[in-house]
């Protein structure tokens, strides 16, 4: 391998290293954004080009960031939601001492 071949190999190695560092940094930044509350995450994602979803590991990062820490058998964390009729809020902690509660998470649309 001549001098120009070594120079080309060195340049390709440096270019590959730069691409790897930029990809890693972008992946870390995306993960940090995914760990934010939904409204803040949405505001951040309005500035991210769609092509980045093809290049970055969006799904594994999303599953990790939004997976939660509850396991089967853990007690549900307390939360409150506004009543449909607008007469106040209902809290999980205010309901479960009096009757069984079933939590269903999903979409019916």
C-alpha cells in the first residue's frame, strides 16, 4: 500500500469515527428528549427532521424511555383525572379503599 493508500485509509477511519460520534450524540440527545414529559417531548420533536427516525434507533430508545418501572404485582401509582362531567377530579387513592378498581390502558378508536 502506497503513501496515498495509507492517507486514504486514515481519512476514511477519521470520517467513520466522526460519523459514529455524531450518531451516538444524536441518539443520546433523542433519548434525553424522550425522557421528558409528553408536552415537552412533542415540542422538541417538532424541530427534528423525519429522516432522523430512519437513521436513529427510535423504537428501542422509545421502549426504554417510556417502559416504566412497574412490574406485575406492584401497587399502581396514585393519579387523578378530571371527571367527564366537569364536576371535579377523581383520584385513584380516593377510590380503591371503597371498591375494586380495574385499570384498562388502550385505545378503543
